[in-house]
C-alpha cells in the first residue's frame, strides 16, 4: 500500500511539475534561467534533487543542456508584402512574373483572374524563400511597370520559437519519465492513470510540433501578394436584338396570353362574385324598406 501511494504521488507530482514547466507558478530564479537550461532544471527536480540554480548550470559537470548547440541567437523573422503593378500588356507581364518566380525558387500559393469592362487583373499569392524576398520584389518593379502600392511587413517571432522549442524539449523528457513509471506500474489502476497522462502529454507534444512547423514555414518562406492590372478603354457595345417582326409576334403572343389569364382569373373567383351579389341584394332591400317607412 505504501508503494502504491508513493507511485500515485510521483505521477501527480510529475504532472504538477510539467504544468509548471509551461510557465505556471515559476519562481523568480526559474524565470531567470536561460531557455536551454529550463528543461534540465526540471530534470533535476524529477531525479529527486533540489532545483538546479544558474550557478549549478554554469559549473562544470552541472548538467548538459538539453538543447545544446541550438542557435538561440538566430533571429526568426516573418516577412510578408503586398504589391500592385499597373502594366500595358497583361499577358506579357504575367509571363515575366512566371519567369521570375522560377528564377527565385518561388511558387504560386493562389492565383485569381478578373476581367471587367474597365480592367483585367491577376491576383497572385507568391511564396518565396525568405532570402530571395527582397530580390524578387525589386525585380518585379522593373520592366517598365507602374507601382501602384508597395507594403512590406516584418514580424520577429524569435521569442515564440525559443519558448515552443524549450517547452517541447521539456515535455519530451517528461514523456520518457512517464513511460518509465508505466514499466513500474503493478496494478490496472496505476497503468490506466499513467497511460492517461502519457496520452495527454503526447497530444500536447503533437500540437506544439504542428505549431512549430507552421511557424518555421512562415519564417522560411515569405508571402508576397501581387496584383497585376491593365486598364481598358471603355467602349459601349450594344447587344444584338431580334428582328422587329419577331419581336412584334412575341408581343402579340404575350398580350393574348395575358388577356386569357386575366379572364380565367376572373372566372376562378366566382365565389367572391356570388357573395358580392348577395350582399348587394340585401343592401338594396334594406334601403327599399327604409324608403317606404
């Protein structure tokens, strides 16, 4: 019984510490730890020892960082842009954009074409490697086009990257601890409890990995929303109409059908005519009596 109590206490303690690794209830010293040392900090707690301090982390043999060699100093920037170009020959401009997209290892994520009486427009969503983003946008402005608008945005997500990678490393460590506890479990209740913890932790790991992959894709490939437009000279072009004789026959036909429909409608409401006649007779008789009186 004592071993079982200790087992469940260890499972609950691991869960509480895991929640703390996500940022809940951290002490001031824990918050001051560098990201790569945070996971090792919790590993030391799991081994039954006291939480490792910054001095212990820095000391020789004080514990190998979980994410050693990671480029924590590398900035992660998401760059997006919007550009509108007015051209004289839309098809030639589209072919030129196609060649530039190929030359800069980019691809079309989406494209739309609109053609009206006033203008013809291509709306192109281009994904381009972040290193080629500036070169592509500069090349697009050449070729005798008129720049209608140009907007470029940059968003630093380095802190999000470090936070998610650190949390992911910490969760993977605790996943191994739970699997170790599963091998030690003796009863069905203990097995179910640890398996439930493992399932929850695995779902959180998969979710974090998905968000990290999406964020990495946004960093590695920038998005450029490009609009190519060509104005048209408006000309009124009347549509073709039928010959007068055909239109006259159609008008006579519609008029006759309308007259027939009206007569049939009047006959279809004969109960109303009958009711109106009865009411008129009653009113006439009443007036006649009042005159005699």
